[in-house]
């Protein structure tokens, strides 16, 4: 019979954490526990062992590389939002990370936790999808690297094996003439969960037309999703009312939302189009250097 | 320590200034003790087992396994309470509300409570109690509850105030009815007539501090109770009633209170704590989680309203026919009566009929919420008046001025108004920079007004002058809105001493006389008056003592700026400290008490103006500018008057835009958390600009009217009116959430 209390372990190496995770089937890793603790308090089953990743250096280190950044999966999001280099280069991703909870929460919350909690509404995920962020996963069988889009499989579900966890993220610096953006709809102005979220990364060519587009939506399907039709509507074309309308239509069509207390299916579909359009516009403005500091 | 940016009122040195509140430092440093902060030796913790069904018959409760759980000290169920047969109906409902007997009537209804050595053990044991239910069909709205063949909550509930009385039980507890004049004549005289229907959802007071109680029951039939409430006397009396005790057998001590807004004027946990403590023979603490607060404590009513109103082209309102049905929750007692009385109180209308129904549904029993009922009927009336203003193309302030209630007008609920300040609030808004500036491009501007009675009631104050010349002011009124400061300011003004020398104190039920709740905007008026009267008794006594010292007639002594002075100027003035130091030689300790059922409350009026922007693609409303003008009578501590005005507006903005109880079809609450029950956050709001109007209440020594409540009456209609002017969408259902507003915008675009 399991103990009536939860055990707590704070390993200092990835190997130690993998070993502990493999040894106990009801163990769970955590970073800030900003989702985990409220879930336990709300009656979800208590894990037998909580493994705190914050003492593993790799999990809380932010490293600038030749091609971008390596961000420890348990790094507090405030470290990213307060990093001027990171925030000016990837304003959309930084702003998305800055929308998670309150200032206090952001000193605890992490990209790894936001992703692995596997909420369809996680704010950082569409922003990571459009930046094609990769997750470095450690487990009993060693280390593998996979796209962030391959991690979540449904609400509360991930593709990670029982003995696996995300150690760090590899984030590429964007190519030239590229901007990103993330916008979300909440009924308030903060302290809320996205009813709809939309991320975009846009690269412009020398003529100001769209050379590359990545568009992702959150909170409108079981997982955050890339919207290929919306991207296709832009590539090779100027960013104008017609192409933005096509983006909105494609985004609305790609949604597979639910009716719930936070919004209706009809509302989510309509507003997904609106936010996709606005995120594309903002990302394109940033790519053109006209709105580098974001707009809210 | 004293900020003096306000010019002092002529004749006043302290009243009207803004000293830092006496309880402020303790509150911002975490030293203040709130309901859940008390720890007694040997204290145990409690958990409440609550119904997961909206309506079910309790077939059995088996506590045997739970009693064997680790740490368990006592378990109580409905069987531990005295029977309700001999209680007055209201008391019986209260008793069944705090602990279910044969039926559960709402999700969250207490079924049992456990005391154990830790909260975790108490919660584990509560889960181990086996309750068998027979589920019953439930009703969640007034429409469902009033329908033919609806499931009945109380099979002995006969509608009151209907002639002839119905012969069978229904979910309609009572009817309120007010009429005057001739409706047909009124409508015949109108140039424009509109008919509309409105609905509102239950909304919670949203206080930050959850309910908490600590009880220590002795074996001598007495009990000590520590409560976080708006009135520990009422908590004591209500607790005693449902437990079949004499009220004086319970001594209730007030804790600090982290918000109430009316919702902490009734009992939930207190009788459970007293009974558990008696059974466990240990002090017991019980604290609600937030989901318990939402599920089981009072929101205010959801409602359904129909209104028909007629107006002449000159702006005269000729007739109003208003029908309302309010959800009471599981037991009778919605504020539909107050909603009926206040609905037209701003206006002088010759012909009206107002009918209101109090309807029970399978939701938590509603509790008072800031001007209970008035904001709901005002949403209908003030929305309708704005539509009429547009229909006859009249400025909404001019329309209101044309019909405004004033001194000598008979209020719709009977009395003739004495001097009131409604017109002054309209004029204050009309003359404001806000109203005189053009509506910014792309925004809408809305206006609405509101009325609230304000009350007086029972208050007691004891004032003691210490040997060092400093003063204690002891009352029984819990301080929610800064009333300690106001009491200190009254005493400082009366004695002519620095406000820092006055220490206000809120005493337990054995130490000060019976005092009504901090509610009805009554404390500054009523408790303030008894403080003033007690101080005046002492000033008279001080003059007598000076006369004795100087061996002169008391008529030759006057009290001037903190000193007794001989009218001849021949004696050196005696300060309060001088007299206090010699009190032993002039008659003993200096102390006075004044107790009074204070009458003569002054009605409160508010007029509010809002500019807002609507994102037509998402339905999101942004409040851009907000100005509220309210008649305070006299602002004793202007910061706390402004705070009350702003707080009422902010709660109204939440009510207007996002707050609502969302129930699943099975009758359970889908949003019992502050994440999905959306009160406004700071970044949702502009600074709420305040205009304090001062039309003194002639019945109060300082002209106080009371300011706590009326500020929440106008916002919902003001915002609906602004949205209509911004978007041409008339929102008739609250909340006007982004989802609802985008739907309306889509419909408008489709037309």
C-alpha cells in the first residue's frame, strides 16, 4: 500500500531524475507546480513522489548559442520575459510566456510545465509552434529531440513515456525580416485562461510580400494546432485585407472547439479567425520593423 | 501622519480630513487577525461534507467508518440539531440551511461535519461518510420554478401576500406589490411606450476572505465564538436560535473581516463549530475553501423582469408597469421587496404598478449584497429610461431632471422624501468635465442613476478617557469600510484633540450593548451618532469637573478646542489631559455610554457616467472613463467615502460584464473559483473618478447619510446604455460578456 503522504525529491542531475521517475510508477516531475498544486487541491489523485526539477542546472539554464537559445524546461518564464535580448528577438514567444498567470506565478511557471500540463489553452504553446521550438527529452532509453508539436496528444495527455521528461528547449533565432506574435482572447485583461489563442511567425521578402508563414491556434481543439491552409493563403502574397480575410476564414475552419463555460463553439471559431488575422498583421509589422515592441 | 490635501470644512478641524486608518498598519503588515487566524490550545479542525446534488432526499447517513478514521474527534449531522418544528419559519429555514435534515436543496448543502486533529484528517473522514440519496428533479431558474408541474422544494410553502391565499404549495414564497394612480390613463397620456424583458444571473459578493469560525463550547452550556462577520451580535443570536440556546449563553468576539458586502450578515459555519466543539470537548476551527464559498454562501438573486413604460415628448414619465421574479435560492428571502421599493424611487411617477415574486430554486440561499435588489430592478428601469430618452430624442440627464424625486415627493413605497440630493448628483454629472467633453470617436457614453434607503438602527458606544488624556471609543460595529477612522474623527472633533489620541475598538457581545450589523450603510450614521452623543456626555461631565475645580457654576464653563475654559478668562484653561489626570478628585473615572435605536437615515442617490469601447470583432468591452457622483450627506473621511463609491462601481462593472453563476444541467455549479467567476482585476479598470455631493442629512449631527451601497445600483444600466450607444445593440441580459455581445453584434450585422 502506498504512503498516505507524498514523497518529495529534488535531484541535481538528469540521470538521478530519470532513475527516480523510472523507479516509481506514480511519480511526477514538476517545475513551478503552478498547475500541479491547484489540481491536487481540486481533488486530482496525488502523485506518490514529486520530483522537483529546479535543482538540475540544465533544467533552469538559459544559454545563447550561435543559432538561438537553449532554455531549461523548468526556467521561470519571468527569466525569459525580462531578458531584453530574448524578448526583442522573439517578442511573440516572450509575450506569450508573459501571459501565464500573474507576476508572482511567472517567477515559478515554466515553458516545460505549460507544455506538459497539456491544456489546449496553454499560452506558450502556439507561440512555440510558430517558432518550431524543439524539446530535448530525457528518459530511460537516453535522450531524444522532437518538435514541441509532437509532445501533447490531447487535453492532459502527452506522448512522453512514464520515465521521460523535458530537459530543455532548443529555440532558433528567427531568420532576417521575420517577426512573431501571440494574441489571446480572455474576458478580462489578465489572470485568465485563453478562450482563443493565436500565434504567427511571418517572414517578408524584399518586396514586403509574405515569404514564409507559420500560424497556430490554441484553445480551439484538443491540442494547439498549426493552420496550414492559413499559412498557404499568405505565402507569396502581400499582407492585405484580402489575404488576412483568407487567413481568418482558414483559421475559423480549422477549429474544432468545445462549448464550455469559457466560450461557445461559434464564438471560438469566429474569434480564432479574428485573432489569427491580427497576429499575422502584428508579426508582419514586426518583420517589417514597424512595430518591434509589440502592441496590445 | 495626517494628510491634509482637503480643505477642512468650516467649523470642523478633523471631520473631512484623511488620517491613516488606525487598523491600517496591522493590515498591511499581516499582523491583523482575520477569521481563520485564531489558534486556541487543543484546537481541532473541521471539514464539512456537502451535497453534490441540487435536490435529493437523504435516505441514510452512515458515519461508522468515518468515526474510526485517524484523528477524528466528533461528527455531527442534522440529527444533532434541535428539531425545527417549534421554530418560526425563518428560523427553521436558517436551521435547515446550515445543516440539511431530510432533503438537500442545493449543491453544497451541508450534510455532516467532522472535527479531527488536522484538516486533512477531517477532510478524509468527511469523504468516508456514506450518504444515500434519492435524487429529485430540480429547478434552477424562476421560469422553471414557476412553471406548472414544477418540482416543489418545500411542500409547506404557501405564497404570502396573495388574496385569496393559494391552497397548494408552490415555489413562490411571496409577492410584493406597489401601485399608484391609473395605469391605463398613464399609458393613454404617453407619446411613446416601450416594453422590454430583462434577465440577470446570480452574482456573488466576491469577498476575498472565505468564511471562518472558531468555537469553544464549555460543559456549562455556554460557548465562545470567534467570527469574521458584519455583525457578531447577529451571528450569536442566529447561532443560538438554530441550536435552541439563549443568545446570551454565547459570547461572540469579532475578528477582522476581509470583505462582506452583505454576504457576511448570516450564519453558515458558526452553529457547526459550536456543536462540534461541544461534542469533541475541544475548541474547533472551521474554514471554507473558495469553492464552498461559491457553492454554499449567498450570491444575490438571478432574476427575470418585464417592464412597460410610457413617456410624453416633454420627458414626463406617465406610467410604469414592472413585473419581477427573483431567485431566492433554496429558502425564501430574495430582495425582490427592496427591488420593488427602490425601482422607481429616483422618480416622481403618477401611475405605476410594481409586482415582485420571491421564488425558491435549487441554488444556495441568497444573502444580502450591497443595496440588495436595487441594482437588479435599476438595470431594467434605467435601461428602459435610456431607450425612452433615445425614443423622444432627449438628453438622458434632462429627462431624469424632468422626473426627479425631491423633497416633498412621495416615494413609491410610501413615505414623503425629506431633503434629498438626487438632483444634485444629476447636476454634478451634467457639470462635470467628463459630461462636457465630447464622446471620443468609436466609444459609447452611458448614464444611469440609483437609489438606496440607507438605514439607522441599534448602536452603542462607550467612550473612556484614560488618565493620560487619551481616548478609547468602544463600539460593536465591525469595521469593513474604514469606520474606525470615522469614529476616531468624530471623537477628535467633539473633544478637540488630535485624532491620533483616539483609539477605536470593536468589542465582543458581552462587553458592549447589542449592535446591529455593519450593513445598510448604517455605521457612520448610526454608530457615528452614538459616538458623538457619548462624547458630548463626557464633555458635559468634563465641564462639570472643571466647575468643581474652579468652584464655579457649570454654566460658566465652556469646552473650547480640547480645553475647559472659564467664560471670564480668569482661570487657566484645563486640557483634557489635565482633567483626566485629576479625575480621581473630581468624581472618578471619565466614561460614558450612549445607546440608541437611531432613526432618520438619509436616502442615498448616485448618478454615474461611463465611456466605453467595444471591440466589434471579439465582443469585448473596455471601460475607458467612469465618473460617479453620489450624495454622502457629509463625507467624514473622504478617502473611505470615495473608496465606497469606487468599490460599488467596480463590483457593478463585474456584474455588468462577466460575473455570473454558471450551472450545469445537473444543477451543479460549473465555475466555483475566481478563475471562472470573473470579478474585475485592476487592469480591467480606469481610475473611477468620484464627485462627492454633500446635501446634509438634517437628522444627523454631522449630516451623514451613509455611502456604502448605492454606488452599485447604476453601473449595469449605465454600461448597457453605453454599449447601446456604441454599437446599437441593446443588451437585455446580464452579463454582457464578450460571447453575448458578439452574438448581438452578429445579429445586428445580419439585419
